[in-house]
C-alpha cells in the first residue's frame, strides 16, 4: 500500500513540474467531434453493424480457410495413405452390380 502511495505522489509531482502547453494540433476539436459523430451514426444504424460484423467474419473465415488448406496440403500422413477414397467409393457402388452379374 505504501508503494502505491509513493508512486502516486511521484506521478503528481512530475505532472506539476511540467508546465501546461497551449499548443493543440490544427482542427483537433473538429476531428474529434467528427469521429464521435461518425461513431454515433454507425452505432444507431443497424445495417452498419451488420456490415462491420460480416466483414470481420469474412476475414476470420479467410484466415481459417488458409490455415486449414495449408495443414491439409502439408500433412505428411495424407501423402503416405494408400487408400484412395474415389476408388473405394466406386468399388462399393459397383459391388451390387457385380453380385447381380455373377448370379445370372
């Protein structure tokens, strides 16, 4: 508790030692007020909220798709796998046709 009090006293003393400056960047107030007005306008506009949310979702989905694509491409277990899904699927579908041909 004592450290916080001494830190607060040092910070207040440092703030009082620096003189106040009247220098403000050109049109600072107008930029701040325009930013506040734009945020208030976009907060009350429901379409703006949807658009912002959808863009953020699209960006995160793109990153996720790229990561999963890279993982699938560079996955070493997929390259050593001998089973081909298309061949297994075709043989499964044609198994009933082959059985009906042998029955005749």
